[in-house]
């Protein structure tokens, strides 16, 4: 089976050198291994995503010499795929509505003697997990806002131990329960990053996920969702994050290192590739 990689930016700003590095890694592996390289726009956040940024991403990648295979998948055009996945998890009794606000969760954690922590910090304490169905229904009828959370412990008990393979770190056992009951959807967002990326990678036939090492731990949740939804498990390659001379990670707000900014001061594609570590 030939490799299929992808680059999946969110069009909330212009691409910077860190994005260039990530795109070049995925593109380079696909070409070196005779496979396919896909482009996906993770544009679920309607409040921050802009069509102009999506157009700029395609333009910057083409300027950099990166060509993708096939059309561009835009998450905003595939909401039914995420609803279908949620419905399958709900049918397995693994999803529950959570009515807690961020302030509620923060107050409960502050009152706890010792709050459990995961890779991203304090975990959601499971306040709404045990609510009776009648209470859940009553709150929904009242019009209270809620998020849909995955009962991770119950899901893990259903699947048993799970593993995934990283090309740099080797085999990894998925420690899904360390993440707590993650949010899979909200009223104003029909899918979370965790759910959308898992569904997208499966439907697009991605066989190798290349992304920054900051998402290494998140793969535990993605592996769990793959097992629950019957999806194949791709291989992973969590690469370093590009940083400036001071060790600070590049960000979209740093205009000096956006590809647009570099182009404006006369940098060539070859020079920008070199700046990203690709001679």
C-alpha cells in the first residue's frame, strides 16, 4: 500500500515558517515513497476561519513548490460525516451531555482536594457523567447549553488495551483515560478537533499522519475513536516544532515569519525552504 499523507491547517491566519516545515515534511515523505499528499482545511471554527486565509494557504503552498493530489477537503462541507460518527457513539451509550460552563469546572477543580491532571492540565471532573436521563432531558428542554463528552473510561473498557505506532518513538500504548472525558461537539461547533481529525483521516485514506510533537498525546484519544468507530489505524510521525533563535515557537501573529511577509521582502521559495530546514 502506498503512503498517503496530509497537511491540515486551520485558515485562521497566514501560514508561517512552522507551517512550511510541517507541509514540507508531509509532502516530502509522500513524494519520496511514491505516495499521495492531500490538503485539508480544518475550518470548523466559523468565528475565526476566513475564506481569504484559505485562499492564501493554497497560494503560499503553490508558491513554495508544494502540489497536492486531488481536491481540497473542507471540514465545513462535511458536517454530516461528523454527525454520523457522533450518532454511532451515542448508539453505543458512550456520549453524554455536559452542562458545565468553564467557570463551573474551574470552581469544582478549585474546591477539590487534589484534581487529577492529564497531558493538557487539570481534567474535567465528570460532574455531568452521572446525571439521570430524566435530568438530562429536562435541562435540554430548558434550552441550557451543553457539550457532548465521550465517556472515556467506559469506552476504554469496551475496546481493551490499544496501541499506535510512531515512526520516531516506536510503538505507544494509548493512555486514553489520562485525558478525561473529552468534548466531541458543542452547540456552536458540531465537532471537535479530536472527532473531526479522526473521521477525516479515515475517510481520506490517510496512512501516515505527520504533525507536530505537541499533538503526540492527543493521538491516544484518536486511537480510541478509531477503535470505537471501526476505522483503520494509520502510522504517525510527530516531528519537532520549528522555533526562532530564542526557542520561541512560530505563531500566526508573528508577521515577520509568515510566508506572506517573507514573500513581501523578496525571499524566494528556495530561500524560505532553506529557512525551514529544507535545502
